[in-house]
C-alpha cells in the first residue's frame, strides 16, 4: 500500500512539474505564479502545496528531471559508444539540444540560484547534477586524448569551456529573434570551430 501511495505521489508531482516546465520555458520564472502552475496542471493551489513546498522547489524538480534525461542520453550515446569520434559528435548535439530547448529555464535558474534567499539544499541538488554532467564530458574527452583525437589538456577545464560555448551560443540565439539565425547552422559552425581547435586529424563537422 505504501508503494502505491509513493507511486501516486510521484505521478502527481510529475503532472505538476510538467505543467510548470511548459510555463518556465515560455515565460520568465519571475512572472509565473503558483496559481498559473496549478491552473496549468488542472489542480487546486492547495493540492499543489501538498507535493511542493514552494515555486523554487518546483523549479529544482523540473531542472533535475531535465538534467537526468540529458545525462542518461550522454551515457547511452556517448560514454557507451565505442566510436569515440561519433561519441564526441553526439555529445555536442545532445548538449546543444538541451540548452537550446531549455535556454529560458536555465537562465531563470542562474538568476534564482544567485539569490541569497534560495535554499542551499535545492542549490546543491541541481549543482551536483550539473557537476555530474560535466564529469561525463570530462571522461569522454579523456578517452579522446588517449586515442590521440583530442589535445592533451585538463579534461575538466576543457569540458567546462565547451559547455560554456554551447550554452552561450543558445542563449544568444534565444535572445536574438532576427530572421536568418538557424540553430542547426550554428551547431554545425560550433563543430567546425571545435574540430579545428581541439581534434587532431579528425573532424566531427560532417557527422
């Protein structure tokens, strides 16, 4: 019976979180209210508070779920891929897709996490997941270094730099509504630049 209650709770949390996610990627976090989330989830405000204590907790739950999805994909398509060059290509595609879709969400997280009133426990939860994603990239790059595909540098620093490049490029696309900015073309350009800069005698630009 307790297991059924736990599953029911998880199911309702997911429904609320998915409703919040749709709002968070459409509107700034600050403009979305708990009432908005409850209405989107088709539940009462009181019901929502039975599963989440605050909007910050909902934000943390939503981001954690997205990070779990992308790290799962990185593990399956990159770390478990024996073709290192293809694995690196997959990493760029997955990271770019993640930040492109969640640009507003991650921007909201950065702003909110810098607020002194934000819970340290919630902050640590997301930061641990972000760090795990970075470690996975570092592991992949180290493999590329051993196979003489990637320049030999600090893998963790390189992973962080590459993530920043990908993230910032999607934020720029999100902020710039000018026609002619094709996300796929930007991704291809990033791959070309990275191939010329860190890969030795190989290219992922056309994979």
